C-alpha cells in the first residue's frame, strides 16, 4: 500500500517534471525540470529495490550530465526560446505514433496482467550482482559500449579543436616562442 | 522493532544529528576565526563570551536581523531556490554517516504502564548498503546550489564564480570518486559501517592506501571550494563569487552549506581512511558506548583543524593551474592507484 502511494507520488512528480520541461520557455527552467525527472526516476528505482541503480542514476544523470547542461546554458547565456508552430510532419506522424505506441503498451500490459510477477527487491539489485552481470555475463557488450563512448569523446575532441589553433600550436612548439594571443587564452584548455 | 518505534527513533536521531551538525558548523566558523587569528598573531573574537565562544550565536542573530535585499535584476525563483538547495544537500549527506558503534538502551519502566526498550540501534540515522554512493550523489547535486546562485544573480562576478565553481566541482569529483575506489576494492562494500569494521586493530586504510588518501584530501578541498582551491569566491578578483548578490540569511545559508560540506568531507575522511570510531575502548558499558564517538569526533576535529591550517598557509592557485592540476596530475594518480590496488588484490586472491 505504502509502495503504491509512493510510486504514484514520484510517478506524478516525474510526469509533471516532463510536462514542465516542454512548457517552460527558458532553457534553464527546462534543464532543471529534467533534473526533477531524473531524481524522481531514481526514487522509483529505489522503490523497486534497485538501490545501486538509483544511486548511479542520481550521480551520473542528475549530478554530472545535467550539471554540464546547466553549465553550458549558463556559459552561453541562452535567452528565452522562440515558439514555433511546429512542423506539419511532426503533427501528421507524431500524434498517431504516440497514440499507437500508448495503445500497444497498454494492450501488452493488460494482456499479460496475470503473467508471472516478481516481488519487490527480488531481482538482482546489489552492487555485487550487477558487477557480476557486467563483468562476467555481459562483458563483451559492456566493453564494446565503453569503446563506443570513447569514440564519441574522440569525435568531440576533433570537432572542438579548430584547425587554425592546432596549426598555431605546431608553429609555437617549433619556434619555441609563445604566441602572444595564446597566453592565458581560456579556450586552449 | 515495530514501525512506530522505528519512526520515533529515526525522528529523534535525525533531530539530534541536525542539531549537532549545525552546532559543529557554527563552531567551525569560530575555530576558523580563532586559528587564523593566532596564525596571524592576532586574538580573533574575544568579546562575546569567554574566548569569544558565543560569537557564532551573536553572528546568527545578526544574520536574522539583517535586511534581506533582493536586487531587482535577479531571476527570482532560482535566486531564492539556490541557497535552499545548497543547504539542504549539504545537511542531507550527513544522514548515512555512522558516528559510533551500536547504541544499547536497556529496558526502562516509566511508571507502571509505559516501557521503553530494550532498543539496539546504530549511532547513525540510516545504514544503507550503498551509503558511500548516497554521499557522492548528494554532494554532486550540491553543485546546483552554487551554479544556480551564480546564474540567477544576473551579475558578472556571480556568473564567473558560479561557472568556476561548477567546472571545478565536476573536474575534482572524478578524482575524488576514483580515490575512493581503492578503499572499496579492499573492503568490498559500499556500506560505511562495513568499511569502518574492516579497519579494526589499527588496519587503517591510510596505511594501506596512502596515495588514495592524499588524492582524496586534495580533491575534497577542491570540492568544498576551500583555499588553495577557492577560485569560485576569490575575493581579490570576484568580490565574493557566486554569493556576491546575497545578503542576510540567504548568505548565511551558503556559509552554512560550505561548512556543513566541510564537516561531511572530514567525516568521510575519518570513516574511510582513519578507522572511523575505532580506538581504545575500556571501562563500564556506558563508557564503552561513548568512547567510540569521542574518538570519531577527535578525528573529525583534526581534519577540520587541518582545513583551517591549510587555508591560512597556502596561497590560491591560478585558474589554469587548478584545471591542469586536476586533470593532468590528480586524475592519473588516482587512476594508477586504482589499477595498482586492483592488481595487488587480484594477485593475492
């Protein structure tokens, strides 16, 4: 009973945060709504007995990724976004897509309502179990994912380093004289 | 233990811990002023009470009665939310810190109709099996308080302070987290109580993981924005950084958050590397119950003193030095420590 109440409570906070994310016009308000969504999702994981996943959800998503979002919004000083009417394709394809998806999910859930269920906390949730799954049963997919992330990081580095800056740095190391415009320039780090 | 007893005990423990934490925060400020004064050959606060001991109380009253200015150019919802976030996250993270061993209350009969106990409960609000991760999670959320304060104040100094703070805290959180991995590999548990129990008989992690300890200490200084890493509020260049536009109680909340974070970080250093509440325990049962807490408090006090000592000894880094040190020195050292520890543990297994 308590579980159901808490589930509904955090679930409605989560949905409210998601709606607010779309409604708010200032990027920072939207980003903070996303933080609320992430945090309430973590609470839902906690209710399922997956404490480790909940903690990681907060540390990685709410604590690291969203801080970077907020950081970038602050850095660029992004203003209020403009409202567009929305594309016709989005309306024509999106609304039927959402309806079909919702119907499918509801139908599947109702159809399998009396299928086997698992008690709360019965699924592996302890760090030891998750570590065993990650580093034993699913080692290859796990490592492949990490390489994927590494490739993404390399791509970001390549995109972020402007060719002229690289050329200037080469020049600088060859002549061993610091170029005056580079001293203390914040973008070099 | 019935649910009613559990709720009552939890409430009592929470109130007691928050009260003690806030008192500790107030007296760390006093300690800071006193020690800094003596380092600089001054007296520090002497007027209010003996040795100026009532100074924190006087300061608190002053903060309450100051005018709470809200500049017209601020973004009000976040301007008000930011100090609340900062102080809430700073105080919450103490909830999983164990202060001592078990507290055993024998059966007490109050009159003929009411019985208390016997109760056996840890000196800790709650013992989670992911306690360390909870602290890391809450500390990482604490960045929002600082970042939003800087942004919503809508002034140059605040924004620069907020940007610096968030960049610095994200950077040093990585090496902070990695420095803890060595301890976790040795203990095999995220529970702070298990980590302390693994350090019995002076098998303190400081002797097993000295590199991790110093990495942790340095990153913790950066995480709490203390000198030599206090770039976010560098008063000689940014007025006061992210809290430039705050006054009265809102400013005091940032101040409290900073010192509460210091206390948490000092508690964590004690628990992870200095054996927590472990120490010589003797005497009657009551003394046996209290002595561990005394050892714990003494160790935390030592770290608080170290904080102040470092602040008034070292000058501030330059910002590029700070970033270069974090990413190019501290992070590789922390990573190497993890790899070496893992190899040794695997080799001995």
